[in-house]
């Protein structure tokens, strides 16, 4: 396991996983040799965490565009996106605490963009007044069970502390 931390967010990455955290208004803190990741045209307001069971491509969007295209059937991508602080007061982010990632929650319809065979999960929540979206993609919907269990184990290592 390898601990990656920045901007009050940390994750313990399994052996051979890749991961990066970009603090709001800054570049990525990386667990890999990849250090640059251009963002989507509409980036989130806060920090972004990407973790994957495969090598993250240098160019990818906040929700993993550019990464899902290179995923294999046994791969996992985890994206944690922080939204502007005022969003914590909205109904969308009313759920408190890091969500559980379950097999029944994954669906091809939950993908940001339809990708043949893949399945996604998306939840909005807040921790200590910090609003987030957790977006997880597994490489194959039919065999998602073991992939989702692995993704859940990694997501449960995420720690978020209040901003000062």
C-alpha cells in the first residue's frame, strides 16, 4: 500500500495502483511518473483525486475522460471531485460521509459517457462541510462483482479532513 495525500484528502493505494491528487488551483501530487493532467473544459472548483488499477494517462478530465478509453475489462477507476463550498448546503450534497460502493449500485447507465461493457457508480455527499462527488468505473459490467469489492476496499481508505 502507498499513501497519497494532498489538500486534506488521502488514499491508501494498493500495490501496482496509480493515483494523483490535484489541489484546488494547483497541479497534481502524484504516486506515478505522470505529473501533468489537463482538465475538462469545466473543471470542478476544488480538489480532484484519481486512483486506478492501471497507469493513468497524462491527459484526462476530472471525471476520467481519457482514462476510461484505455481501461481493460479488469480495471477500476476512482474519481473524487470536490465542489465549491456553498454546494454543501444544497440537497444534492445532503448525504454525510463517504458512501459505500456496492455491486447493485453499478450500472452502464451511470457512466458519464456510455462505454461498451463498462459500468459506473456516482454519489454526491459531504464530509466536514466539504461537498464531493465520488465516481467509480469498473471495466466490465457482467463481471463487476469482484471489481466492485476491490473498488470498495480502496474507497474505504479515503480520508477527508475539514478545511481550515
